[in-house]
């Protein structure tokens, strides 16, 4: 530290912010090295706390990856993006959920094409529910070490399961599409089994901005059962292609995209429980 | 005013009763739960934290019934829970983990959430470890981080299951200071095996045994139960009387006066051991 100190007039101008930038830099440099001059600087504690908070958050906040930026462009609220981004961060649960969902889709496609007509109706009924159950299990007690804390938060419950299911099934659909394009064989059929699950998850979340979540799940589940019932009744032997055929797949995709739009437009209604 | 009303609470694991018709009324301040392993402390705290549904009985917490889904969700907004094994994600940084749990606790406004994360980090003295991954934190720091998670959202009811296990005396002091500060205005329920923690922190102590409250009163009242029943002697007892050998070579004996016994100042631990010895003598270890 030098024997020179900033004089009072210069320090007052520095405090007021009326110094030219070059002199501010010079005073800053001196203040970094001189504790006695630092003590003379008058600091507004509110301003200092505010600035410290901004610096602290900038240093510690999780970095925004491409997924984060993409979801932000879609208009999803920041806290929802944090929740979705954390879904793959719980690695074992993520791995287990994704692998199980893909395995279910492949198994369902195989069974559906194998001419096992007896199981058709059962397969059709449970197709959209199985992936959601798989995700709920993968993020449950055996795989998630923090389940006890998570389960006692207000976010715990069907909504959290559906957000996670939407994330996992979306990734599984993308993986299935890539595999279907790159690999020989009827891979599209496996993807087709995942679309109703995606629709169930994202559709229920979208509908829950209008009615209560259990009711939303009931409405969509009822529509699915009615559709399956009609298909099985009218086309007993060819109900599978009807429910999972190209036209139906396009319908699911369109409906899922509509649900995403509804979810985006009505996103402020997603947190009716927020009281703080 | 009572924050927690427990009426005939029962919970079984198979044929084993963990809670057996428990009745309690708990209010503001720090209440400590003591008891041997398997006494039902953790089961009770898990029921109160809404992690576990009881088989029978009624709970009323902060005026809400956790058996009703909508009230359970509202209740979860107002409680903070640190389980015995919090299982914190090792790959998260302290800041990330707090931010994630804050989202789960419905702190949806980004600026307020970050301010809350900074506040609890500061409360548990982990601000300088905000960027450290959980797997690189010491055991005591992880416990403090667990406590910070429970403190998020300034809960009206704080439920802590053995929060001071495995931490050094200095960190335990920090815990005590923090918990006692929270207990001034909120309800804190604390399960522990450390009678020193109960003596230092709690206005009220409940000793659990076999799923029931074997004692409910102040720490002083529990100590008083050992008045005239703690002795220093040169000989070890021959029966099932609890005792241990002090560093100075004398036997500290609880119960009836030995022939050469001279009275000793009773402690909370003496009162606790005598209470349990009376209800289940074979379970008191020498």
C-alpha cells in the first residue's frame, strides 16, 4: 500500500458518480489496495446488498444449456424449466425411466405385430398409462435417494409425475424417431406406442389449467377408453392398426402439439396453489 | 396454542406396531423426542411430515388435516422436513440443490427464490460452499445443507429427524443456535439420541417407547425423576440396575442406594435411562 490516499473531494465525486471513467478506474484500483480509503467510501447498504445478490446469483446459478434456452423460447416459466432440466440430472432415475419406456414401446410394438389378438384390448387400454407408471416408479423410493424430501413438498403428486413423464417420453419419442430413421425394420411402430403416453401426460397438464388435475386425467382417460372401446367393437380383428395407424399417429401428434400450445398460453394457471 | 394435535395415532409395519394409539398436543417452541431405536420416533415424524399415512387415529397440524389431499398440499407448503437419511443428490452443487427444492416448494418467482436460497445458505453458514458439489461436502456440511433445505420457505413447522448425528461439537453448537432461534417463533420437532441436545434446546421432551409416550414434560421434570436415585459407588451392582464406570474409577449407579453409595447430581440422561429401565429393564445397555 502506498502512502498516498484519495482526497476527500475526489472521494465525494466518486461517491456521487460524477468522475470520468478513467479517474473511476484509478480510484477503484487504489481502493482495492487501500483499506483506510475503502472505509471512507460511503455505501448505501441496500444498494450494496442488491448488487452483491446479483453478483452471487450470476456466479452460482446453474448455466443455461441449449434445452434451457429452447424451453425459454417456448415461453415456459423459469421454475418449470428448472424442474424439467433437473429431471435428467437425477441420473439413475432418468436412465431407468428412459430405458423402461423405450423397452415398453418396443415390447408393445412386438406384441401388437405378433398377432396376439387376445391381448389387444388390454394393450390398447394400458398403452398410454404404462410409460407414465414406469416414470413414476423410476423416480420413486428405490432409485431416488431424495424421495422423502421430494414427497413432502407441495409439488409432489400427479403433476410432478406428469412433468417428468412428459420429459422422459418426449426424449424417448425423439430417440425412437432417430432409431426408426437410422435402423432397418419397423421402428416406427414402437414410436407409435409412445405418442398416446406423451399426449396423456402433456394433455392432462394442459387440461389441468382449466379443470382440476384428477378430473383432467379422468377426462382424457375416459376419452381414450371410449376410443379404444369403439375401435375394438367395430374392428375386432384390426383394432390395433386403427388405434396406432398413421392417421391416428398424426392425430396424437397434432393433439399433443395443441396441448403444448394450450400449456404455453395458459401457463399462468399452472400454479394455482402458489400462495407466497 | 397447539400447532399439532395427535389423537390415537397408530401405525404398524406388518405385525409390529410402530405407533400404538399415541396422543399428544404440541405447540410453539422446540420439542425433543427421545427414545430407543424402534420406539416410533421416526415413524411419528414421518407421519407429521406427510411422508407416511397412519393406519388409524387423527392428526391435525397447523389447523389442517393431512388425510385430506387439498389440506395435505397446503400443509406441505408450511412444513420443513429433514429426514434421518436425506439422501442429497451428490452431483448437485449446494446452490443447485437448494434452488431445485425451492422450486418443489413452489417458490416460483425467480428473484424471491434466489433470495431465499441465499438466506438459508447464510443461515447454515454455507455461503462460501454454494458452488461445491454435495459429494465434496463433509458430513457435517451435508447435515447443514439438509437443514437449509428444511428451512426453505420459512416453514411454520420444522421437523428434524436426528439432525445432529455425525457432526462435530462446533457444528452442533451452530445447529443448536439456529434451531433455538427458529423455535422462538415456530414449532420445531426434533428427534434425537443426544440427551445433551434436548437439555440444551428443548422446552419440552417426549420420551417414546414401544410406540407410546412414556414421558411428556420439561427436561427439568425428567431430571427430577432421577432425584435421589443416582449414586456413586465403589462396587458394581449384581442385578439389572443400570450403571457404568466413571473415568475416576467409581460406578455411577441408577436406582436403589448401594451400601457405600453417595448421592450424585442427576442428569437428563439419568432420568431418561431410569424411565426406560422401569418400562423395559432388559433394553438398557450397560
